[in-house]
C-alpha cells in the first residue's frame, strides 16, 4: 500500500465541454479494508466515477492511501476526516483547485473547465465534502448550516455524512422533536439558497451494526439551482464495503442526454382494435365503506386493465442515443 498527500493539479486541460460524469460518496469508517473494497468496486464499473468523496477515510501517520491512478486531495490536517479521490480523466479535462481550509471535516474543491460544464454557461464547479460529526453539547453538530450551504451563483454540490434525520430524506420515519429541530436549520438554509436534495426519498444509506437500531438516511447530497439542471440520478448500486454506510452514486450530465419520458406514437396507433375495448375500461364504483385492502384490490384490478391495453396496443416514439455521449467530454451539436 502506498501513501500520498494533497496537491494541486496544474496540467493543461483538454479542450471540450465537460458533459457527463459521476461521483461516489461513502463513509469508510476509517478502515483500510472498507477503502479497498470500495475502490475495487469502483474500478469494476463500466464508467468509473470521476470523483470519490470519502468521509472518515483511513489515515496512517497523517497520510491517506493511494489507489490505482486516482489522485487524492484532502485537508492539510494531522487526521483528515474527509477526502476526494479524482480520476485522471477529469484531471486531464479540467483544472482542479483545492480550497485552503484548516478544518479536518469540511473540504471543497473547485473544478475549472474552459469550455464549461454540462453544456451550461458556467466554467466553475464546486464540490463540498462534509463529515458533520455529533457533539455532546449545543450546537450538537460540528458544521453549521451556513458553512455547508453558501449562496453561490455557479454550480455547487454538497455531499457528506451529515448525521441528520429529516422527513425530506426519510419520509416513512417517525421523528421526535429533537431530531427535527436539529435538522430543520440545515434544510431551511439549503432551501433559502436554492439547494435541492438529490437523495431518493426513503432509500436508506445507513444500516447500523447494532441489531436493535433501525436503518436511516444520513448520507445526503444537495445541488444548487445552477447545477440541478444537470442532475441525472442518485442511487446505491454498489455492493457493501463492510461499512455501516452504503456507497452512493450520483450522476451529472448534459440535459440533452436524458431521454424524454416515453410518449405514444398516435399516428401509428391501431384505433380499430382499441375502440371496442374502451367501454370495458370504465370501472364500477368502489365498494362502499370498504377496508383499505379491498379498495387497493379494486383499484389495482382496473388499473391493470388499462396498463394491459396500453402495453399491448400502443407504439411509442423512440430516441436514439446521442452520438456524443459516452465520455466526460463532448462537443456542441
């Protein structure tokens, strides 16, 4: 195992618009085994992430591990609690500048692309990586809302293990007043400055080792308004690394690469076969004063009739993949 330290990148970036890349976010529990498991999983992806944002990375004698060709950036503190690993494709496509900070658990990088990001009119992109550690006394968290959610006019993303419980991220959870009062200022600050939560609501990111503790959503990602147009999807497709947090994959891309929702091609619809079936789709009134299970059965029965007719008779417009899609760089059409 080799070690490396933070440094800036000064190579000349390749020309072209940065149109697509992904970011992996994960709390590695300060474990070398978790780190290696994560990076090996990342290395096997068809399209490797351009950035891996770690919380609680493993540290030995002030140094973080290196892996493959990824370049490590982290705070210049004895024990960094956050770190970025950046893929060489991104370093060859853009200039990267780490922010000068003295905090071990809050770190950001600026990425500069002369031709812009995601075909938007911005040449600067900031990613903030945070590990919001619990405190025993007020304010009970180590990072304040204004430190996380700043009013930037250029694309900005906030990722991290924020140790917050909120209905926006976990709508099925029952919250006590302490949890809500703790998380509300963060979500309020985010909303005030135009940040949107990227998490898929209700998809857990934290599975405690203790058998009597329940899963929750602690690993969060936010994008401000200039960046949100380029947000494609948020998911947890990677295998477990041995951490109690799961890795998160966030994809950003030019809006033109996202296929529109499928729409019926009415000009090719065989109406002669559809019209006779339409009267049978009119549902009868629901059962009076029925149980919720009875109502759901009534609804599903008649909804499935509509779905079956649509899937068996309607043709949809198709859009071929964009020929420029497939790498971090693209050229305008």
